C-alpha cells in the first residue's frame, strides 16, 4: 500500500482538465495520459488538519436547500474529499479515465454532527473492483476523523461500462417511496451553481454543448446535488448518528422538474427510517431511490 499526504486543496479546474484528457481520441495514447494496468492502485491519499470555511458551508447549504446551522450538512464532507477522489482517478496508475465513469450509488454514515470549527483528517482510497451487469464497478471509500475520532464515512460506487457479467450483482434494492405532491423546478444553471461550490466541473453538468459532446441531450444535475437536496428535506427527522444510502437511476436533465417522495419505513422494512425518491412528474421514471436509518 502506498500512502500519500496531500497538502492544501487540489485545484478543481486543472484536475478536471487532467480527467478529460484520457477520454480524448489520440490524446489518450500520449505518455503520461495513457491508462495502463487492469486493477485499482493500492493508493491511499490523506489530507491532514483540514479547516472548514463557514462561508463555503453556507454557500453549499443555499444551493442544496439546507438551513443555516453551526454543524455541517450531512453530505458536506464529500466536498472535502472530492479533490482526493479526482487525484486518485487521474493518477497514472488508475486503470480508467475519470470522465465517462458513472456514479451508481452512494452511502454516507455520519457518526455524530460535525462542528464547522473542527479540524479534520480526510482519507480516500479506491477498492473492490468487481464485475457488473454493464461492465465493472469499484468503490471510492472516504473516512473523516476529528482528533482521532471517526466522525464520517462514505462509499461511492462507480461503473465503468464495458463487457458485463449477467450473473453479477446489479446493485442495491431500495424501498419505494411514491411522490407526495412536492415538485421542484430546476433551473438550467443548477449544474454550474453546484459546480461552483463542489469543485465538480464535469462538462456533462455545465452547458448543453459540453453535455452533448459526451452523449447527453443537454446538461444534467449532479447526483450528489440530488442526494443532498433530498437529505435537506429529511434533515430534521434524522438522528445524530445516521446512514443515508442512495441509488442513482436516470439522469435529471436541466432545466427540468422532479417529484420528491418520502415515507416512514415500517419495522418490517428494517425501520425506523425513511425511504425517499426523485422521479419524473410526467412519466414517473425514477431518478433516485434512497433510504435513511440510524447508524
């Protein structure tokens, strides 16, 4: 295992450019850009003594619908780790281009609320490359500590499309939550607004032209924005120690509308907790399915 300490915050835009190069025909064969190997690197990246900027937290809260508080919104530490995730996926030892890798699922466990004044240690690594019905998947695992205490962890599951295995696990089955009459109308610039606070400037989220270049009819919302917006709706019903799990289904085109649904889970459904969803108000097509539970 190789462990590297990352000083400061990795630059978002240079990292995105580095992520895009392996996806460009011709450029992807150049030394330093070409991908080699067929397995995940045994690489751990860590940031020490990470200071949280209250102004940045407030900007994130506004974009995602969280109320102003002295503690971090449950999904917020993902932003502290995003640069580490990109650094791993743009490392020369990583077998796949970052652009074109699909975020399938995300699970976050908050062990306790985190104060905006705490200094944190953030660690990330990729692991468990395995077959999937549509190619291969792997997990990006993040842990956050405060003064040696584990306070937050995340597993993000990504798909690299290719020859699939029909017998492989297709992912988590989450309980259903029909729409409850709440519809959000999402503006065309939502992806740019979330990119400004998250650092995730993937072209598929920004403009119709950049999204079309990568196979989408127009720009799409970030999956982690859709997760955060749902968590914001349920935040006052979550315990201090909570786990939130989501599966991303169909992309949300921008501008567009989504219907939110939630329901309390029964004990027979591994409750207590809530199931929640985002779907198309017109067709009912699912965009996101999720659930919460006590950690």
